[in-house]
C-alpha cells in the first residue's frame, strides 16, 4: 500500500515538474520572446548609417568585410 502511494506521488511530482519546465521554457512552449524583442528594436532603431557612392565601393567593402570575418572564423 505504501509503495503504491509513493509511486503515485513520484509520478505526480514528475508530471508537475514537467509542466512547469515546459511552461517556463520558451522554445518548448512555442513562444519566442527574444525574436519578438529583436523585431521591435529593428523597427525602432533602424537607421541608414552609410551609403556607398557606387557598386565598386560596395564591392571593395564587401571583400574587406569577408576577409576580416574569415580571420575571426
């Protein structure tokens, strides 16, 4: 009799702990708070910082940026 009560108690605790874990874990609960926060800041803080004079300047910058990122990787 005590074994059955102990088993039911352990199962109950496991189920409650699982529900709490899933409800607080945003990835498992289907909510993505980080993505929503990033979308908000993008719309608020989106400013044009620099414009290139022509495609040649943009291509030169791209080459420099790619080579710099390759050294970090």
